[in-house]
């Protein structure tokens, strides 16, 4: 973790705490995400250039080597770190442009994960590496929901579903909001939730995500479940075929 990355972490803490406490928190191993950063460093060389999709307020990406992007300028009123704003499914870069792509807790929000992954594959160089961090249903508010089947994702992709698709809303309303889970989402209307992709439209496990990546001809290199410094999550590392 170089100084630029540490400074980004410190600035993130400063949004919430005074300077002294922010500094002390920036030294905490769990907040520095040392395990996640180590996972990335095993595959990212010093000259590699990458992109993060949906970086939000903070990042584990090596900032000097990464284009930080987001679909929104702010999340819940907090400004994103993103230097570029565009949809996850429409990246304004040429084919085979990046050595790596990082996404944390984005894919589950998207109406058509296959469309997104095809786009992410497009901008990766042959042999480029994809890092996916996703919430595990057993450790999140998705615990009462069924895992999304690959067949369902294929059907959604064939139908070219968009943000207005509300089939997932009914399940979310009944098995998350209806059970008193995800209380921070209770204040948003159905329209806001769908328009801004707040809902977890899909539920993944490591095995279901591996099947999805295999369907799109990614080679899974490594998995981590749980992620030690983000215990609600699992992580997969995959390579674009040559």
C-alpha cells in the first residue's frame, strides 16, 4: 500500500472522524484491507493498467495504476472517488485496453450481469485479470433469497432486461424489506430503487459465480471465501481467455 493509496484511505476516514482518529483508523489492518490488496498484488504487475467499476467512496485498487469509475457521482449523498462516470455495461474505452478490472459489490445490482461481464471482458486484454468481490447471501441480508440460477441470467440477457425490470423487486420486497432486513433501503421508493440500481437484483455464491464465469469463457484462477477483511464477501479471480 503506497502513500497515494494510504492518503485515499485517510481522506475517506476524514469524512467521518477528526484528524487524529482518522489517522489512527488508517493504520488499522482491517480497514487497510491488507488481505484484499495482497490478493490483487499477486496478479497486478508494476506496469499493469486497470479499471475499477463502481469504486464508491473508497478503493483497494492501486490508485496510480487504476482508472476509478462509477455509474453515479454519489452514493447515498457521499461523493464517489471516481474520475470517470459511466454505466458498468457501457465502458467508453477501446477493446483490449486494460490488464485488470476490479469490481466490488456491483454485479449483484445490475439488471443483466451477463451483459456487464461481456463488456468487462471486451475491455480486458487477452490474459487480463478480473477481480470480483460479491456479497455472500449467508452473511448478508440476502440470506432468505434463493441463489440466482445461470438459466435465469441467460434468459434475462436474451430479453435485454433494463433497470425498469421489476420482477426482482417483488422478491426483494418480500424476502428482504418484508423481513425487516436492509433497513437503510427502507426509505427508498420502488422507482428510486430500480432507477439507481440500489436493489440486489441477483444472489450469487462462489459456485454459482464460477458457473457464470465459465459460461462466458473466463478461467477462474483463485477464490477466497470469506474475504478476511470483508467478511460479508467472497472473491473470485478470473482470467480472460487468450
